[in-house]
């Protein structure tokens, strides 16, 4: 299970969790980390026009931790009406990439909500 959580109360923070409810394998950053927003970058690209224009909505949340770059992705293609979700983990020393594919029918929420969040760094591609 991958979770990206944003606190509802003060102090305000964002946190990434990977694992199960009983066994969190990776938590980045720590709860109440007041600098957490600066440790993530949100990137997106939108091309409208539906299937005939090969419309897409591509959303990525990126952070570095322990020599690895983590990129959570949420990609929609109008051409095939498919949503793809998952995480790519890149070893920054060797450039080896691991793609952990998620189940698009299990999504709750969306990275799109970060577009209007003034606290996160945004890189529009």
C-alpha cells in the first residue's frame, strides 16, 4: 500500500508511506516535519482533447531518500481510457530503475489535488 498523507491539523506536513497497515516498510518524512513540503516535488502535464488528440493527464510526486529517487506516478491516457499508477525507484548511483506497478482500481484520492497546493514545489513539464 502506498499512501501520501497531508496533515489536516497544525503543524502542516506531507508524508509518504509504503507497506501494510501493520508493517510500514518506508516512511518519508517524519510526522510533524515542518520542512517536509520542501522535500517533495510535484510535476504534471496535461494535454486535453480526448482520444482523438491522445489526451493525457500525467501526475508525479518525487523525492530522494537514501541514494534513491522515488517517483509516484498517476497517469491517464484518453486514447486507451487507462489509468496507470505505481512507483519507480531509481538508484542514483547506478541509474537502475525498478517499476512497482499499482492497481488503478484501488486508488483513493489523486495526486491532482497537489496542483493547487502552494506549499509544494511544482515542476510543470
